[in-house]
């Protein structure tokens, strides 16, 4: 891990997502938002 703040933030965010999955509805919302609003 480098000292780059953005890389550190992204790593922490990714780790939090895998370590502590959000509620089902919240996950579905984020998935739709990331996929451009389409239902996958």
C-alpha cells in the first residue's frame, strides 16, 4: 500500500464492502447505480 490518499480510501472502501456487506436493498441499489441504472 502506497501513501496515496485516494488509493488508501479506495482500499478501505473495498475492504469494508467485503468485510461488512450492506443490507440487501442497499446492495441492490448500489449495484443498479453502478451498472448505469439497469436491473441486473
